[in-house]
C-alpha cells in the first residue's frame, strides 16, 4: 500500500519539521538575520552533539544510584541527562560566540543558541518518534508541542546569558565578576530546568496509580512538567525580548539587510519541506508517484538556486547603492 510505504518519510518529516519551523521563527525575529551558513553550521553541530552526549551518558550509567526509585530518577536526570546534554550544547554555543566573526551583536546569542538547541532536539526527537511504533503520530504531536520548543528555549537561555557575558554593558550587565557569573548561569539554569523537566516525566512510573495518592502524584508530576516546560519557553522569550530592546545600533558590515535574509529563509523553509515530500514519494510508490516525487525534489533544488540568485542580486544592488552614495 502506498500509505504504508510513505510512513517512514512521514515519521522523519514530523520529527524534524517542528525544529525547522521554530528555527525559522527565531531567525526571522532578529532585526538582522544571521548568515545561513553560520546558522546551518550551528544546527549541524547541535545535531552532531548527540553522539558524544550519548557516549558520555552510557559511560555515566556505570555510576551506582540510590535504591530509592524517586531519588534514583532525580539523580539520573541530573547526572545522566541534564549535566551532560546541556554541557555539550552550551560548549558549542560558547565556542561559536567566542570564535565566529558573525557573532557581533547581542541577539546573535539567541539565534545561535536556538540553532544548537533545535539541532540537538531534531535528532533526539527523531529517535523518540521512530521508536514509538504504531503510536508515532501521538508522540510526534506531543513532543512537537512541548519537548522540541523546550530544547530550543534552553538553547536561547544559554545563548542569551553568553551574549550578556560577551557584550556586557550593552545589556546592562556590570561588575567585576560579571563574565564568570553569566557564563555560570548560562550553564546552570538550563541544567536545572532540563533536570526538573525530565524528572517530572520519568518519575510518573513510580507512582502507584491504584491508589488516590498515586493519582495525585501523577497529576502533580504532569503539572510540574508543564510548568517547567512552558515556563522555560516563556522565560526564553522574555530574555530574547529584553536583549532585542537593549541591543545597540549595529555596526556596518558586509551582511545583507533583513529584508533580503527573511525572504531567503522563507524560501529555504519551503524548499526543505518540498524536499522531504519529494524524496519520500520518489523512493516509495509506483512509477507515477516516483515521477511526482522527483518533480517536487527538482522544484526544491530550483528554490535553492533562486535563493542564491536573489542573494547575489541583493548584494550587487547594495554595492552599487553604496558606490553611488560615496561618489
């Protein structure tokens, strides 16, 4: 059946699409959207960070934990999930902040932090959705609504504090120990939030649902997860808004104006969506469906070519305008 053959592609698309959509929203919200190559590099590094994180977590599993199931969950979510995952992601964000030439304004911390966090979330979400079996649609929806935005929010929080550490007075951060304190908060806050969120979810099996006390425990744990998850998203949004308001006037660089980049990012998002559908159809189904799939893939390639042409045209027009103004 055609629908059965399309399931693998649909699973992959549903797992990755939320992260791509959220990333586009963050980039489009920046007054000067970042270069595609740098943001793409941040996403790829965030996705690749799942490999050392998984290896580190497997090694940490050898650490003995408490025999109390509740304490064991709290310790495991902190030692085996919160600390290793956030440490690896924040290290990447900090490296970009300290090494990338394009990290030249406070809002860049928000954008690159979100890119790393969502790159990690896309790969992790893909693993969860593909392992859900026949219930992959439910897991894709629930994780797309909360878990993926939560990971993106943790990246934004870390990036925002790293930006405050780098740009200092531009964001109202002063004092002798300003930078060490802000770098510590960039690590500590995501670790604590991540650990609390996972602890609330992984502790649910410990509740005895055969008793009224167990039902109350489940409700409290679910409420805790929702509060921490959505609270982190709101906190990240407030930080981003505060940084955007305090951001100083940007220096003239060779980057394109916002109008050019927003259009390119919108085209890229459409192209990525078409490529998912096109490749899925091109691999599955009969000859007619395969033809339709490869046609969509060709359209996606055409969109990428048009994006590059638009960038070149905008750059040329800007160069001509600058030359006329200086003459």
